């Protein structure tokens, strides 16, 4: 059979992501700082775009992505009853919306949009992606990567994220545990137990609260923290003054041993986080603000200061269009106008989507706002996506690099997503943190004799109370709380008895 080349025409259907749709997706996941940089680049590139000037009398078409909308959620009672959401949209329509008619309240941010008149630009190039992937990992990224495999979940995972955000570029913890515990609605021993886990992360010495604790952690890791070395670490001020006589006296060692101990101290790293790349730390500006309103309601607003206010100058467009002579000039002006309008629509859509997702998170996690971190509910992206009628990937993009200001502090939106444990029946899923608390209660109630529970026995007890959990999960939770095995606990109880 002879082989030969020929032409064929085939008709088919396929999904094509246009450059404009790529731009809309990119805008949705940008942080406030990245959005400002993107808008500045568009202002420089597109002569028809300008920042809104309230004193200007220029005839414009503008979409205001900073328009505020207020949502109120009934506070749940402490018993954990189902939260109810009373939504009222109080936003004033933006100028562009007034020109074309009011948008129905609660319109899905992912609705159909006519982009047939728009053309390229604004999406992430392969070079941008390569540059982002090749960037040096920051200390924060390194710590969160370890947190994801630490076994912490529920309220402990959320609180650990807050502590990671409090670590400076040198690796030191720059927050007061008592104040942080009060803000999160938990007790200081709870945070201390989490800090004990985090101080086991790499690099050794991370999460120390001072130089002495940083050196102490590194010496413990090297198995060199004996009483003499502990005395030396506790008296670093004497070492700084080079008071060797006083050091020999407090450490109880001779000159040779003291020299060796000082040499070991000098071999440690006083700033364990300095080895990681990173940009200068900038203050976090929240994208969403949650305030407590009258009657126990929660008001959810966009922070309009973080969102650009742009306009399209129609008069300038008309003047430039009239002066265009060649076909290339006419196409350029038309493309700039359509791209400017598309960008304003994307910004407005982005703001509405963020507000919609944030309001649903408030509905789901009202217990945290009212009573603290121990009342975080099990929550995942799918639950929020189904509740607001959006795709799960959209919710994921919205919650990336977005921050919310609450009466308990500023948190990333992903902070509110916690793991859950299934119920054995048709009941509501259990929070992983509540299950962890029940495991600790069972173990704390153990007494000498045959009362020590094995992991299998704990599984049976929990399943009897409606918690569907595997033995390896019980073991993981027990180890994350630094609780010994049943054999070790039985031996410890026998010794204590």
C-alpha cells in the first residue's frame, strides 16, 4: 500500500481558553500587591485607562471594584447549632452598571460574558511561570511545607499557621503566646504544645523566642545539652563580657572544658532562618474586613483601599478614533478600548467573587469569630463551592494570597479550612480537633491496671460514640500530641503507682 500526503477537513468541538479568560483567571488569584503591579503595567500600556479622579469632569465608563457590600451572619450559640446567614446587598451600583442597568443582587460571579470583541494580552507567559518556579524558596514556604506533613490538623493546624506567620527572617518567633492565645480564644498551654511540635522543624533552632533558646534547641538536637552547657547558655551575658572566671564557676568546669564548650557554641547558628531566600517583609493589608455588628451579627465588607479604581476615558477614545487614519491605527485604538473595558469587568467580577466566598466562610466559621479557635468547624473547598454555586478551583484561587481582618486578628482565607472526621451514621462530621481532644480525655482518664487503652480500643470507643476513624489515624493524633504508646503508658503508670 502506497503512502502519501493528503489534506483533510475535520469538524469538532473543543474547549479553548482565550487570552481574556486567562487574564480573568489570573486576576482572581493575584494578591493585593500583585494586583497593584499588574494594574500599573496596564495603565502604562493602555492609553485609554486611567485611575479614577473624583475631581475630574471627564466623561468616563467605570466599574468600581471597591464598592462595598455588607453581609450579616447570625452568631451561633455556644452549643454549636447551625449558623444562619441573613444577606443584604447594600452596594451602590458602579457607574458602568448604571449605564447598562442594575445587576441583580447575588448574581453569580462566573456568569456568561461576551468577550468576542476583545483581544490578547494580560496572561502569564512561559517566562513569567519559569521565573516564579525558579525563585528561591522562602522560610515561610519551607515551614508550611513541613506543616503539611506534621500531622497537625483542625484547630492545631490553624494555630500553627498563625505562629509561622509570626516568625521573622532570622527564624525567631516574634509574638507573645499569652496574647496570641487570648486573641485566638484558646489557652497558653495549647499554644505551647503546638510550639513544641514546630520547634522540631528544620532548620534546627527555628521558632526560638531568644538566642538562648535557639542555641539550646540546636544543642539538644546534637545531644550536647548537659548541665554544664545549660549553665553556659543561661549565662550568655558573661560570655559576651568574656568573664571566664565567672563562667568556670557557674558551669563547674576547668579552662580546657570551657574552651571546648565555647567552641561548640560558636559552631551553632544564631539565625537559623537567614539561610533562606525571601523578599523584605511587607505589612499584610486585608482584602476583606469582618466587623461585629449590632445584635451579634457579622458585617463582611471588601477593603476598598486595596482594590484599584479605574476608568475608561470615552472622550479621549472618541478623539483618538476620529484622528486614526490607517487601518493599523484604528485596530490599535479599538483593541485598547475593548481590553480596557474587559479589564474593568474582570476587576469588578473579582471583587464580587471574593466577597461572595468570604461571606460563605463567615457563615461556616461563625463559631471561631464568636468563641475562638477551638470552635473551628470542618470545612473544605468543595463545601464552600457548592454553597455559592461556583467551581472548586475558583474558590481555591480566591482563597490564595487573600487575607481577612477579624476581631481576632488578620488571617489568610485558607486558615478557615480544616479537616473533618466522618461520622459512623448519617450524622454531622466531626472536627479533627474535637476528636483529638476526646482521645486525650480517654488517655488522661487512664489508671494503673488494665485501664490503659490501646489504639485499637480507642478506635472501638470512638466508633461507639459515632466517630468513624482508623487505627493509624488514632496513632497519628496520639503521636502528634506526644503521648506514648499504650505499652509505655502502662509501664509509666505502674512505676508511678
